[in-house]
């Protein structure tokens, strides 16, 4: 088999993963796209290892060894990444990367007139928030 076939397939997989990383907003889909990119690299490593082992007399299979390390690192990355995403989703209620980035960088909400109402001085949001807190406090006292 020619080297071009796995190289083209690897390039297509990598481009698909890159598009997924750049275009998706859901953190789990971004992690899946990163995994797709890593698998494209693994395919390239194995394909070039087989191609070079045909040309060389000594077969070290270093591409396959690097692939095993990449698979182990990818498994650890997806395990830790999913744990972080689930913890963030449990705390914030969303896995949307844009919303998480805005809250992490300290962006305050801006109204249409440009005034900063992050301290709760806006009447409509503040009244609704106060009513929700009062409702929760009333339920807590009723159950106690």
C-alpha cells in the first residue's frame, strides 16, 4: 500500500478535528475533536513507521512505540478533561465554552446603554433575584 493513502486519511481526520475544535461551543465536543486530531497523528506515526521499516534493515518500530505513548496520554487527557467538564457543568449549569470563558475572565454584564449593572442595581434583575432567594428561604424554613 502506498504511503499516500494513510497520509491523506490522516490529513482529513486532522482537518475534521481542527474544525471541531474551532467551531464547536460544547466542551465535550471539543474534547472529542482533540481526540480525533490525536488519532490522526497516531495514524501518521504508524504509517510512516511501516514505510520506513521497509526501507531500513533494522526495524525499531519507534512510530508504534510513540503511538502507544500518545494513546496513553490521550486516555489520561480525556479522563481528566471529562472530570473537569462535569464538575464545571455541575457548578455552573452549562458546558458552553463561550459562557465559561466570559465568567472566568471576569467580564461583567453590560446593558444596552453601556452602564455596568453587575452589582445588582438594575431593578428588574435585582427584584427577580431577591424574590427567588426569598422563595428558597421560605421553603427551607417550611421544611425545618
